[in-house]
C-alpha cells in the first residue's frame, strides 16, 4: 500500500469534535462539578450505572472471546476482573452511602438509554472485531478521564467537603484511573496506525455513535428518564 496515513486516537476525537465536546462538557457534568446537580438526578444516574457496569463487564468478556493473541486475552481478562471483583463492589458501597441498597439495585428496571448504549457496544463487538469493540468502549474509558480533568480545571468547580459529588470526581481523577485511560489510548494508537482510510471511516461512525449514546446517558440521569 502506498498510502502512509497513520491514524491515532486523536483523529477519532477530532472527527467527532462537536459530539465529543457535548459529551465531555454536558450540563450533568457541569452541575456535578459546581455542586448544583439535583441529588435525585445523581441517584438516578448511579442506579443506572450499576446496570451499565454489569453490561460493560460482559463487553470485556466479549473482548476476551474476540482476542487473537494472548496479550489481548490477558488485557480483556484484567478488565473483566477489575469490573467484577473491584469496581462493582465499590459501586455498591458508594450507592449505599447515597442510601441506595443492593436489593434495590438488583431489582432496577433498566432505562432505555442504558439499554441502547450497552447493547450497542455488545452488538458492535459481535458484528466486528476487537478494534471495533475497543472503539465502542473508548468514549467510556477515555471520556471519563477527560471529564475529570475538565472538571478540575474549571474555575467554578467546587472540590472537597462542599461538593457532595467530590468522591465521584476524585475516583476518575485518580492516577490509577488516569493510567488506565492512557493505556487504552496507547492500545488504540498502535492499532489505528495500521488501518486504511476506509476502515478508519467505519471506526469514526462507531466512535460517534458511542459518544452520542454517552450524551443520552447523561441526559437520562439529568432528566431522570426511565
Ligand atoms: C455511562 C458510563 N460511562 C462511563 C463510565 C466510566 N467507566 C465505567 S467502567 C470503566 C472502565 C474501567 O474498567 C469506566 C471508565 C461509567 N461509569 N458510566
């Protein structure tokens, strides 16, 4: 091939710049940062996020199934373990602090925005290959790290005990989380360097769809949609 274009994750982001910005700087995020987000909206979001995490774990299991190398299989396995053994437990504990019991989480009806986003990711993985699946997961994995960084550099952001959402911000701003985000970006950079322009355009569509579904997830929380 004579075409020497080398794509990177940044090219996905700039191809969907408007949607990406609307996701990162969503009203839900701005209000959470300013400590003005209604508690009921945050609680609705937290409950649906429990269901989101379960399906997200399934997506990592699918990534394991779609792996062609031992390194990719290990990476998917680590991701699945992190969610099942660690993040879901932390999420249940955090919900408890907000007065949401585990029994309530287990009986939750799934909001349509949760269903749309998670099933889109799973379908993209089934239809495509491991790269399609990672691109569908990227707004989640990389977006939340960027959101925490955006929150932290806004002048009107309230940090510490005066913001009831401070622990949420701290989690995604943590070095542990920021490292995971960078690792995902590096993985994508390496894979995207090898794709053709036509393949890149397919991946842009996946990335845009997933970003728009993240926007809908914020709106679902903010407006407490079922
Ligand atoms: C709607 C929604 N989107 C993204 C995340 C963030 N998130 C969930 S799992 C994961 C990867 C870590 O294994 C990340 C970054 C969320 N909680 N809810």
